[in-house]
């Protein structure tokens, strides 16, 4: 099945992400999935729109146009002055590359500090910078700023994982994360996201690591296939949670795109598509509809973070009530997704 659409741009990124934890210093990790909906999948031969996060300025508009160089079409630009001087970061795209350059500026001109040039394979279906943006702030808390951006490469028009790369320009060097996005088909095997961090990222201050983690998680949510339901962002703790119940026996899996439900006596999951998601301090209500046993039903699924002891004696952290539009009510228990090994 060909990709029928690309993620929309419903939720713009607000400034720079807040600090949110530290990247674990391991080489391969299954990363938590928290991102915002809305990255347009930019085809290689389509001119990109103006950057969302930072205004684009062409070289002709620069006061030092002869020394601020980039190739192809400018995508995003940010500049700042800190204790180490004045800086400019420019993202650009050609038909065969994604490029990023960090310059320092002085009265005598501009000096290239660091760059990232990513060649695009000949068979690339789509590629672009995440939200066509680059963000800069003092992530390390040392009075100097770092610049952060990410990009993706989609090798096929068929649904599946994409390559994802995150880069930080810090000082006169670069730090990076590389991996792939998740794939959650309604039927068939799901593919978890992956991530690898380089030695420079592993040795980076905690503030840089956590900012990188936040942007990585945002991009993972944006680029997941099928596209996630926007309202799921605030209840990501339920991503992958599995629920069970008796009388009759059933199983349910909660995903960002939909809920999968089946009676234990059947082989195939039914897909419940979200219509609304609401939450309180201790509960989440998932509303939607789907076909079960050839009949279409509306569902109201209430998940409460309240421990429950099940009939066979084990304790689970979640209780759940599933109300069907035909009056059926199922009750059960569940637990969060288990980390990938």
C-alpha cells in the first residue's frame, strides 16, 4: 500500500524545548516516543516553504554575503551572540544533499566552524529537515549557545520506518544521534524505533543530552507511520500499554494511532480509531469507533491509574473499563509497555 498522506503541521514548536531528562549512555536504545504532530514530508524536487522555527535569509540579504556560504535552497537560519562571539547556522537543501553549516562572525568576515552534509541516496522518496527549523539556546548552562536540528530520509513510498538523524553544533564540533522511526501497522509486525548516539553526544553535558532527547522524541512522534492521533501526545505514557480481561477473555493494545482490540478466541485485532482523548490526573478517556465481529461500534475506554489485583493474584497498575455503544461493558487490567531489550 502506497503512502496516502504525510503528517500535518497542527502543533508548531514553541521556542526551544525544556530540559527533560538525560540520555542514557548506551550505544543502542529504544527511545521514548514523545513528539508533536505535523512534519510535511518534503519531496526532493519540491522547493521547501519558509522555515517555521527561524526566518530564512538568502545569501544576498547578508551583510557579509561573500563569506556566508551555502549550497542549494536555504531552509532555515538562526544567529546569536554569546561569550564566544557571534554565530550563524544555515540549513539548506540541494537535489542530492541536506546541508548544515555553523559560522562564527567577526569584523573581518565569517569562518566556517562546523558542517554536516548528508548525501541522499538516488532512490530517496522524501527527505527534509524536521519542521524546517534550527533551534539555538544555552543548553549546557555555560553562557554559550548550541544549535540543534534534525532531518529524516525516507527511502520508499511504501509505509515503513524512516532514517532519522539529530545534530547539535556545540563549540567547534558536532554531536549526533542516528536511528530510525517506528512503524505500527494495524496488521502485521510492528517495528520499534531505534537510536544510536556518538561518543561526543555520550560525553556531552546533561543539558545538551536532554534537549537532544526532547527534539528526538518530538521527531519520532511526528514521523511515525501511520500518523499518530494528535491528542495522544499528552498521554504518551500509555503508548504500547496492554490490557486484558475475562468473561469473555480479551486483549487490547493502546498505540498513538489507534487501539487494537480482539477477543482471545479470534486471530485478528480490530482497529478502534480515535475520535477524542481526554485526561485527568489519574485517568484517561479514549473515545473512538471500529468494527468488531463485522459490526461497527463506538467505544469509550476509561483507563485509570489505580492498582488492581487480578483473579490469579498478580497486581497491575492500570484498571480499564470499555463501554460499547450497544451497552456492552468490559472491565480489565493492564500495564505499561515493557522496555525493548
